[in-house]
């Protein structure tokens, strides 16, 4: 059996009985061509199911109508829904996406970044969480991040993380918690949800308790570490603000295993409010990110850059972060 291969421009020219130059002129709508020649080339393209080489188009200065999207993994509800919303927003503008899952590995993100640049995508939206990747400094494509601070020169679209942390912590205190702990992936000044939590406890005169389990820890190990953290502070803590809903779900599982009644004995609030987790845990109180609005805003900002580049205009090199408001979805866990 003959080897399968994608048809080439030469195959189209042969099937239509015209030159390569004529096929190229038809595809790019250049110069005068008779209707009969256009119809012959169109028929050959349809018969062969020919797809133009987008990289070749880019090398000739044309748009590939493709955007690269880098996320930790679409297996996580937030990033899966974010990628889907970005795809929907871009499809409405005639763009396709290439989704790259970094899996929390800096080396894989570097490889994907190189792949996207070499394939001449029109721009990149990055939501991966690897830090200090110098490779982004060399990218000359339109670039936007979602909830990730790469550089003061790169637009960052995010929810109001600090406000969300503040509201979550205040709600726990209002509902009677005396010593709420924070469960997060990484602690530090970059963690604005932690900043909101700390601010509320400082005002209330309560000592913060921070528990960290890295975002990319394998599921089985993650559950074990969360249980160990909670067991270590069990005598002090009567509530947890988890900075993502999957961690909040793990806390609820721990509480059930220890015979604690939620919310009477122990209170839990999460963060993200994805549709997937809402379906699985409708009782979870959580701070919901506006995922659809985040995606549409990131796409709008990116395509504004793409248009500026196509017109030979300068891109804003000192953009302010764009913060969108969060919403508290109250369940029965606080």
C-alpha cells in the first residue's frame, strides 16, 4: 500500500493542470485570473483535501491565524475550562489554538515555547506556573499571561486574588472560626490570595497558619501531605481557606475521616468555582473566578497586540495588570 502523505501545492497544480505560480496566486488572491482557472484550482483543492502550510505562510509574512496557549495541564478543572473558553473566544475571531501542557516542568515549558515560536504562531497566552524562565525575554511575539507575572512589560490578566483572599477569610471569621489556616501551593509575596488572608488575620489579631503543598504534587502524595499538615495543626485550627477547590475537597475528605462535622466543627472555603467542581461538590463554599471573562479579556488584549504588530505599530511595554472581580458562592461548608 502506498505511504500516506499530505497533498502538496505541486499536487494541486498537477490536478488542476496549471503552474505552481498560478495556484499560489489563486490562494493569495493576487493578479488577474479567469473564473475557470479559479474553479479548476478550487476543485483540485477540494478533491485532494489540500491544507495550506501555515508555517510557509508565516515565512512570507502572513498570519497563521493560530495562537499558542500554555497551561500546567487541562486535566485540572480551572485550566481545562480556561483553555476551552480561550478557544471559544479565539474561534469567534477566526483563530485556532495550539494547547501545550507544561505539567509543571520548566524544561517542558521551554520546549513548548520554542515549538510555538518556530511554528510562527501569531501570539501566545501563558498560564503555566513555572517561575524565572528567561526564555520569555527573547520572545518577540504578542504575549499575554493569565494569573502569572512574567514581566512588567507583559500584560497580566487575573482575578482580584487579594480581594478574594480577604473575602474568604472574613467569611470564615464571620461564621465563627477562631483560627483559620491557609492551604496553598506556594507561600510568598507573589501569592496575593495569601496576602488577603494575612491582612484579615493581622487586623483580627490572629496568628496565621500557612500549610503548603506544591501545585504539581502527584494526587496520592498530595492527599497524604494535606492530611499530615492538618493532623499537625488539628488542635489549633477550626477552619481552612484553600486557595484552590481541589485542595478544599481534600480538606473536606480529611474532616470526614476525623469525624468532624462541617460546618459545625470545621469550616472550609475554596477558590476557583469551576463548573466541574461545582457539579461534584455543590455544597462547597468557594470564591469563584470569572473564567469566561478572564479568557475573553486575555484574547482581546492579545489580538490588540497582534493587530498592532500587523500595522507596524508599537506595543505597550508598561501595561497595568487587569484584575476582574470575584464572586463568593455560598454553600454549606462555612
